[in-house]
C-alpha cells in the first residue's frame, strides 16, 4: 500500500531542506507522529544520503526530497533513494516525469511541489500520488508568483488526490487554516530550522531568532552567485542581509563576479558571515527559541483541535 497523509498521527510533513534536514531531524519528526524527510543538496554525496536514510528509518517511515534539475547529472542520488525505499519522495524543480517509474516500482508515494495552477494541472496529469501546494511565502526554493491561500483554494478545486500545503505555516493557527480550507496536511520547513536535531549552523540560528516576518526577500541572487544550475523560474526566499541587498537588483551580474562567488563560498564553508545564505519563509518572525522537533510537531498538531473548535462555534449559525 502506498503511503498517504491518512497514515500520519499528526498532519505534518517536515520539508526536505538541504543543509538542515538530515536523518536525525527526520527520525525525530516521524517519531512524534509526523513524517520527517531527508534533504540532499545538488552536491551531496550519495553515501551521505544512504547513511541519513538509514538513520531516518530507525523510528518509522521517512521521506526524501530530490531536485529534478540535479538528477540527470546525479543518477546516483536517485539510485540511492530507490534503494532506501522511503515512504514518500518529492521530485521538484524541473521536469520530473522520467524519474517516476523507478520510484513507483520501489513502492514509494511520489509528489512534487507546485507553485502555480498550471504546475498543479501538470502534476495531476502525471498521476502523482499527492500534491504539495507551495505559496510564495514559503522559505527556500520555489515559485514566487502566487501566495499560499489563493493558490491552495484554486488547486483544491482541481485536485482529486491528497493535498499538502506549504508557505507561512509555523504553528497551530496556520495548520488550522490549512485544514479548514480542505488541505489534507501541511508541509513545514522554517519552523524546524531551530530544532536541535537540525543541522542549521549556529550563525544561521542566531539570524533566524533575530528575524522579522518582513526580513525576507525572494530572488535568485544566491543561486546565480554560487553559479548553480537552478532553473530560472525557481528563485529562493531567504533572510535579507547587507550582502543580498547589495546584489538583489543586480542578479544578472552576480554570476560573473568572482569576489561575490568567493564570499558566498567562504561563508558557507565557515557557516557564518554576511554572505551566508539562510533560506527561510516569511513566518520566520514567529521563531523565538530552539525547541525539540517533537515539541514543534505537537504544537502544529494543536491546529486540529482549533478546526474542531471553529466548527462548534460557527456550525449552528444561520
């Protein structure tokens, strides 16, 4: 039987964030009743993915997030993922259809992140098992055209498969809003970045605690600056810094600037510095302190009761 949101005790899937979500975080989220996911990056060794999947599987089912644009040059990541047999695999950010057969043959449920109605229609035509509807508020990479709630409403009118929703959700009220609208669960990233089980750097944690909800921006500045092969339509939402502010209006130039490239590489290697990319959503302002993953899952799970409470409050009104 293919995995689905109904298999969750708490309707929460932890987003597969490269550089943040390894096996320890994924295992903690799954043990708490959600579904934890492992997030390899473009240059992640296949051996790392295999090891982290083994850790993630120690406390139950887990998922893996793959980048479609990476896989043609990294078949080892797909092969390693298939061998690990995760319950759920997300293949996003680029043409994904060719990678579906081996995942389905391994018994994995397969999804993709959609940021427009057109992308949702394409995913439905591809016969994916569920959809992740990601609004522009969300952290990390994705589309930047449509906000979460307008997009969710339109996709729910089309979808005949389960729908998870992402973008701007860090607590019970966000979960309640998603469930009340008709989603089957939530896909959450930023809220888990401060967990001790995450591999977020100390400097990034400090910036997240200090962040406000209007302190993020969306562009391709870091992707171009690092000379990565991200498709142009997928920018990233990140915490603003003097470095990003300097280059935001000059995204077409940064890819040719050796000093900018060196600054980002040095910051990533050190895990700190003004040029360090810290991808996070607009709900980052809600993060105030480190909390174990189990506590974050439990807090998000309280949203189910809020939906029930709203139904009792309004159900009898004309």
